[in-house]
C-alpha cells in the first residue's frame, strides 16, 4: 500500500549506401521550446535502418593488387555547395604508375549520407546526370551505375596510360541547357565531404580506393531562426551560459550568419557578458552569453532578430532553486555519427555543433567500427582523426569528451563503447572473429576504464540480446534516440519493429542494474538538438560534482543520470534520500520507503509516475505548471532487489525517465512474504 504524503505540503510549485530510407516516422515540428520557429523544417520520410552493410562498390570479384588504387583526383565545383541545393562537380582522375589495363576501371562513389543524388548517365534532365570523358581519344569508356550511389567507368579499346585523365561531370547541366540534370548536395552542412574514387588497375574487378579522395565543403542553407539553450538548474547568483545559434530549416549551423541578435530576459535574470554586434566569422553562427539569476524561479530566455528576418527562439526552462547535495546538472549526448562512418560532417563539425549550437556539456562521437565507405576498423588513421578531435575539444569546466566508437554487431545488438581516456580507446570490431561476441568484447576491454551501452534495444534496426550482460561494463542503457523509445513494449513513440522481451524494462526485470540515458544516435551532424526526420531524439541528464572527465565518468558509472527524448526536462528522483542510480540498503523491510522527486518541464508537466518493479506504483497529475514536486511513501514490505524509477510526461507528450534506485534487504522479514 502506498499513499501520497500530504500533497499540498511537499509538492509545491515554486514561483514561477544503400541506405534506402524507407521509414515510417512522421516529421517532427520544430515548434517546441527552444526550437527554430521560423520556416518549416522539411519533414522527410527516412528511417535510419541505415546501419546497412556498405560493401565494396561494385562487388569485389578479383584480388587486391598493387596495380589497384593508383592515381590521384581533384574536384572543381561550379560554385559553393549549399545543403540540399543543386550543383555541378567536376571530378578529374589522373592515372599514375602502370596506368589502368584494358578491362580495368574507375569508380566514382558519392557519399550515401545524406541525400546526394545518385550519379546517372541516362536522363539528362533528371538529378545527378553525369557525363564522363577520357583525355585519350582511343580509350572507350563503358559506364555503369549501381544502387550504392556510384558510377563505374570501365576502360575498353586500349589501356589508360599514366598521366591520362578521366573526368566525371556530376550534375552536368550542359552549361545550363538542362538545369534538371544538376546533382543535389547532401542536406546537411559539413566540411570535407569526400567524393570517393576506387580503381581496378589490372582488370580483375577488384577496386581499391585511391590514397586521397577529393573533398568539398557543404554550407548551410539560409538561416531561418534562432535556437537557444541555457543551463537547466542553477543556484541564485550563479553565472551560467546561454547559446544562441542561427540555424537553417533542417537545423544546420548557419555559419555565414552576419546579422544580430537581441536577448529578451525575464525579470530575475541579468546579462553578465555577451557580444552586441553582428555575428562574426569566428562565431560561425553560434554565440555564447553569460547570464546570472538574481532571484529564484523559472525562466526562459528568448532570442530575436532586431531586423525581424529570423524566427525567434526560446530556451529550455532554467530552474533557479536549491541544488541537491553537491551535484550540478549537465547535459550530454553520448552517441552519434560523423561522415567517418555513416553520418554527416567531420569530427570537428560534430563536436563543434555539440558544444556551440546544442550547448551540451558532454559529447562523445561514436562512429561505427565496420560501416561506411572507409570503415574505421580498416582505417586506423581515421579513428586517430576522431581521437585527436576528441582530445582537442575536451576542456574541463566547459566541455567534456570521451573516446568512443560503436560495436555494430548484427547478432547480439549494437553497443557504443566509451573510454574515459581516449588514449586507451581502441576499435575492437564486430567484424573481428576474436571480438564478435559480447563476452569477447568485454574481455578485450578488461583493464580499461570503459563502458558499453546497448542502444535501440527494443527493436529496429536491431534489438539487444539481453542474455549477454556484464555488470562491470554495462552500467547504463540508452532507452531513447532517433530510433524511438525502448522503455517497454507497446509504449508511446516506440522504437520501430519492436521485439517483445528486449526493452529496458525487460533488462531491469532480469535484475540488471542499469541507469537510463537518452542520446541522439544522430547521423546528421546535429548532436544534442534534433533530426527533423525523427520523432524523438535523446539526451542524458548527468548529476556530477563538476565538469571534468573523471567527475562525469563517476556520475555515469554511479548511474546518477536520467534520459529525455530530446527536450531539456529536468528530473530528480530519490528514495530514502538517495539519488537515482543508488543501491540502498534496508535493514527493516517493514519500514516505509520515502520516494520523492521533481520535474521541470520545457512545457507544463502532465503527470509524474513512480514505477516499482516496472509497474506504476504511484502517479500524480500535473497542475499546469512547469515545475512539479512530489513525494510518496511505499509502505509495502520491501523485497530484496526491488527497483523504483520515475517517468515524467509533459502536456506536449515529451518524456523523461530517471535511473532506478534498487533496494537491498539485509535482513529477511520474519515470517512474512515480501511484497
Ligand atoms: Zn546502432
Ligand atoms: Zn549509432
């Protein structure tokens, strides 16, 4: 039996590649708090079932040879590439060494991430029309295209000698005569996007990549609105950071924005520091301000363009109130991808967006071990590039990163692997027969400060096999991301292709002691904000003593974390005064447990629910306020292994979940069954 403790007494509202994207999720509006309000983001229909095998293109038939992969290439663009906009790129390959034998060839592969037109040579008025020519008039080119967006030019008639060229005009409009033939660029802004070239030098159908692929930058589209984030929980008098970014319609960072911004501050907040003039090139569309709360309360900060061209943005809710214990609340996104596997953007783009646009405190880039055009497990220099960026961005007190990658196992499920020290980070690939089972992965990780997190556990693209678990490394589970929510089978905004028995609640029911986090699993280079094609995203709220690697790691390991489906909803949850993630000891199982917590929504709180052993044990309706405090008592007899967690739902359907608290009973109750 449980009963609420006098609600009025304790609840009080304080003052005021062949990613053939076939998916079902509808588009998301960006109209929530903190979102870009102007312009309507494209509601694409795409599903990240995109963890597909991206094999060699075309299918490798022959054997690698030193004659393969020779030569160099350059790219010339007709103008600056803009995300999602049409363009023409001229890619010129120059043969080297032994040249290319008759029957050999060159593959131009366009990134399958995200929405580059597939090159095609058949319809001049349709996107991606590509013409190919050779500098040697006696060489005949035989063209073919494939589902992974590529074009192969095979050499016929005679061999291609060193110094001769093959030129692909990708998006050829015939000098403007056929504008429809232009190629559409990636919809996401980024630096250093590659056009990949692979060469079969000896004519046995084995194509090897050349040493250096030409690259282009893709700029954001026109800015449409501001996105604003602020620290969510501050004490009175504490200075805190607010970020204000100009974004385009798909949430790309509008780095070329040179307009102004004006902050509208509610009473109780004051500006400590922040530039007043137009955005500069160095800011690249994202500006930071420092504010201070001079009184307790709930605040939202609005950013507006004095010229009225960009839409207003309003921040998440800032709660200025008493802190609990010595912990500070930080926001993290512990899982996402860059163009070094199947995402968009460079590692610097990714981490820069996380810090400057999303205003995150913690970010980890976890590219796939064995997916992408140039998989990390076969290209250690690329993993080195990620780790160097990871180290360069880590700044105690400001922004924390960890080493990471994703073990992309298609039998047992995916796990992203975090390393406290990036110097210890190593790719233990799911493609390595020594490391293709979870126990083997953990064996390789033993001795390192590492964690593995199962994600999209409840279904697509692949569910978790919970028969395998290691409590040393599996401290947390990612219950929400762009793929949907994996709390329990049949829940709202569920992960697609749900598999009963594989949800977070199923793992808890097995007795696994897992804290709950959300993270993006973003593939668009937008960690910590949004993917306009996904109905959910994911964030991790982290209660740590400070913003250093060691302190954040300690908080993750101790599970002082909670999950949200993307919004900065503040959640706190305590049982017998112990924080979420704790294992509490009960000497007298008959003694009631005191359960309390709070939620601060980005919209009004609709309800809070305390779940005990996966069942709703206590619920309270919200009262139309952003802040909701509650307390309840569980008077039933405690059983060893009981767990409690909190689920918060806002009036707009957004949700957050605390990590559980587990009960250990040290003495058996005499003569009565436990409840
Ligand atoms: Zn995955
Ligand atoms: Zn992933």
